[in-house]
C-alpha cells in the first residue's frame, strides 16, 4: 500500500535574496525520495510525463521549492537541461513572482538562460515577466558587462528585439564601445526587422508630408543604440562604424564598414536613422572610394539611392 507524504506549505520564509523555499530538505528522507529526486531527474532530462505525475497531482507549489542544495527550483534545473518544451511547461505553471526566485548565486532561471545563450527559453520567461532582465545575478563575476553585451547580441540574432530593447533600456552602460560594432553589424544586415507592412520606404516618410507609421522594436532598439554611440567623440564613432581592420597587400583595409553593409543589404531605414543624427555619413567612402550612394546604385537598390539622393538634396 502506497504511503502519502504531506508536503510542507511554503510560508513565512523571507530571504534577502528571494531564494526558493528549502523546506523539502528538512523533511523525512521519504520526501526526498518521493518528490525531490524524481522531480530533479525529470527537470534535467526534460521528461514532461514524469514531471506531470508529480506536479499535476495537487503539488503545483513544488515549482517554488528548492530541489537542490544550491537553492535551485525545477526551472533553474530545467534551463540547464536545455528542453524548451519543459521550460515552457514550468513557466505556464508559475506566477510572475516565482519566476524571480534566485539560486544560491543570486541568479534567476532567466539569468542563467540568458548567460548560456538559450534565447528561446529566456524569451518564454520574459513574455510572462518583463522585469526579469533587470534582475541580475548577485555575483559580479558572472553578470558582467561583457556577458550582458553577449546576451544583447544573442537576443538580436534570435530576433528578440523587445528583450534586447529592455536590456538596453535598463543598462545604460551598454553596449560597450568594443561591442558596439557587433551590435550595429547585426542590425545592418537585417533590413526585414525594420519593415512595417503599411510603411512606404521613401524620402517622403522622413518629412512632415506623411504621418509616421508605427515603428518596429528593431527601430526603437537602433535609435537608442545609436543615441548612445553618438555620445562618444566623433573619432570614436567613426572607428566603431569602420569596424575591424584587415591588412591586405601591406595596406590597412576595412571591409566590414557598417554603412556599406547596410547599403548592400538595402537596409534603407537603418541608414536613414544613422544619417539623421550624423549627416556627414552620406559623404563617407569605403576602401574603393565609393559612397553609400555608389554602392546602392551598383546593387540596384532603388530605395537606398533615391532616399540618399533626396536627403543630400535637402528635400
């Protein structure tokens, strides 16, 4: 005959670092064997069926309990197990406050997912609690500016512009100058991210002759990013836009200049946003002595060269 162990009810455990309840480890050994060990195994292996046997039987509160000695919830463990479906299952079961629970190092499950580059998992949690990007780890050696820049890049690569925007808004020191080219480089190569279906891409869109359309999260992200970059001295801004130097035939070359990548990709809105704050960019030349106008014509990108033409004409 099976024995049923009464689980403790989480209450009254107040922690400065918002750790999950650890009462399960104070219970009888049978509790560890019946619940903690199977739930840990299911979480790390992404075994949904095994987890449902435990959690769906009036034991939903276990999602807010520590199931390891490092104060990790099932969600913390599941993130390490790399099962997006399992993470989604737990997130749907948890409330927003439970998503903010931290492990022994002070990291939320979102923080761990972001640091490790699991952007889909991070996105799932962010959609339920948009405050998560503001809750960093307690260890300064883990949640560094370099890590945050890395997370920012991962979010952009995955098209998670809303998450990237929130990270940028809440971390005024980002991006660091050494990573600014990387962020711009990604956005320059993603013209579709700036498209609004009802928006006409022409010089008229940048005058008062037509009403402005709703902007994409990618555009809002670029605008904030460019504003921060433009706070630097002009020589620093120009260096960021030039990108990495490659020596070719004993000469310094810059084959990955941001402006010309955007022109080749027909990324009109990206270029207009940069030129609006820095008109001199229209006259910048690449290693072949070409301006973005020449590059646009060579690639038959009418949107780019017509817009640049009218902007140069002051119309």
